[in-house]
């Protein structure tokens, strides 16, 4: 994978995880400017479309430098972006990374993120050869915590007042997923594929 020239496209039955394009900037901005979607992030909602353009440019640079991989989550039927998912803080010596994801509010509650994470982790534990994936989640973000638990993540600790966002101190629940944990959880889910 690390020799690949482009970010691989990953697919599920309803979705495609693909590289973000400049033409996606408007939809990306709409997702990242929604205060409900960004409620538990460690940064404020986007205030300008240029922030979406910068994010897309940063995703390409991150892949070129092999420091993080960020995919756009697109509907398979019309290729419209509905969110993003990211493997970041890659530590190849210790075979671990962190995961992050965001989904447009109109797509919540439809099981999309379970599909996304299964495809992402199939790739991370397969071709990337990783052993551990970590997540840092606001303890009030019950949806994300439930999504990660379904993938096999284990709660490993609470980091008190870790983030300061808009003057508010936020705690973090730290979770970890080992390859063996994920295999046990993934045996219950349909297969994802790489194209």
C-alpha cells in the first residue's frame, strides 16, 4: 500500500470510500459547518468554504507524506459525499493508528458508519498490516461510542479535560481495538471489498 500512488478506493454494499476531490468542497463544507455534526469534535464548525478546500488539499498532502489517510464517504449510487473517515497518527514502528470519522446529520441512524468502519478496518488490518487502532471520543458522544463498541473497541481510560473548544473543557474516552478483537466482531458483519 505505501508504494501506491493513489489512495485506494474501498467499497461496501451502499458506499464508496474514495479520495476527496476539489469538486467535493461544497458538500464537505456543508457537513463540517453543521454545529450538531461538530458538537463533539475538538475544533469549531467550519466558518468558510475555504476551510473545506484546505481540508481537501491537506488530505492529498497527508497521503503523499504517508502521515494520514482520509477518505470521502460517498453514496455508491450517485457518488455524493456524506462524510469522511481517517486513519491518522500512523505509527508504523508499532503498527498502530488513530481513527476519526464524521457523517452528515441527514445520514445518521442508517448504519452507514458500521459499513464504513468495517471497510476501513479490513484495509487497516489487512493490506496496511496494522495491529492496533485507537479512538479518542467525547464521553457524551453516545452514537460514536456505540459505533466503535460494535466494531470491538474496548474502553481503556478517561482523559479528563483534554480539549478546550470554544471555552468549554471536554473530557475524552480513550478506546483501543486490537486486530484479534476486531476479527471477533467482524465475523458478525458482511464483507467489505477493495477496488
